[in-house]
């Protein structure tokens, strides 16, 4: 009798909304395939301007940067067709004196507000600013230019314990653990993230300013010329530090640092 009651209770258990149970039925799979084919045919029939409008809608709705692979998976268009549509969209936004522009963020695409409007956007969102401290910015700069780099090397450069600032940068998703150094204790190696590129408006790390650029920016107008930095450091573009790295299958949690 008790067993029968348990079976009845099991049959009456409600499944939470949004939770998938089992594999889709054959009818559902067929319906999804038909819809996918319909969307693909619709995209193929569009002209370049119509595809540009489609790309704009997708970028606006998604918010985050979209890769070429994701565009292709949704629209079933060829890469050449997608690039043509994105080029049309970029020109439309530039020539139309629009408040947004199409940006390349680490090989992905995103709609972003124009640079000349940044002060107004900051004022709009000034209710709860999230600023990085000078210590965090200095640590982030060391990681950006010397990655992959272990914590002890960062501390040698900065001369202080960087554990708290690294924790903050990990929480803000500006740095991540990219592997572990093949040495005693296998300390964690740190590098920057895609969010770092997005926040600082970079498409790749090669766009980081060189040491020459930074020195000239910091020099006061009319100040007598100083000796240049060492040529190897002064003229080089970004070159990651050489490290023996063990690739990680998945990004470790911040607490995994050795």
C-alpha cells in the first residue's frame, strides 16, 4: 500500500518551468528543423541592406559581442555574406551620424556608443560607479604587458603583496588563470580576458600602447628630452613573456592559486 502511494506521488510531481526533461520528441525535432530551414531560406533571399538590418537587430538584442560563428549558426549565411552585411552596417552607422558604432572586440562584433558621447554616458550611469583603485590598475597593467605571469613576478615588479588586487581583478573578470607554471608548487599564471579588451576598446593585445607612447604621454610639454628607454623595451609591440604553461581544460576558480 505504501509503495502504491509513493508511485502516485511520483506521478504527481510538478516539473519546474524552464527545466528540460528528456530528449525532444521526433515531432519537435522535425518542427525545429523546418523552422531552421525557413529562416535560412529567408536570410538567403535578403539583399545586403536587409542583412545589415538583421545583423543590427541581433547585435542589439544580444548585447554581448557576437562571433562570426554564432552569426553563421543562426542565419546559415556564408562568412563572405556576413562580412558584406557587417561592412554595410558599419558604413550606415558612420555615415548616418548615429550614436552607436560597430566595433571589433577581440574578433567579435558589438554595437557600442560613440567615444565623443562617453562623458554623457558616464553622467547617465554615475549613480553607482565601479572604479578600480590605482593599485588594481597598476597590477592589471603588469598582467597585460607581461602575461602569462605568476603572482610572485607581479609582486617583484610592484614591490607589494598583490593578492587582494588580483582577487578584485578576477572578480571583475579582467584577468583569469590561464595555466600553471612548470615549477615547484606549480603557481598559477595570469592573463587578461575578453572583457578586458571590451572595456578598454581593444580588438587585440597588439593595440596596447608601447612603452614609448606611455613615456611621451607622461612627459610634460616643454620638458627637456630624456634618454630613451632601452631599445628592446621602448620600440617593441606587445610580446607575451615566455613561460612554460600547462594548458587548462577549464578555467580554475580564483582560490586554486598555489
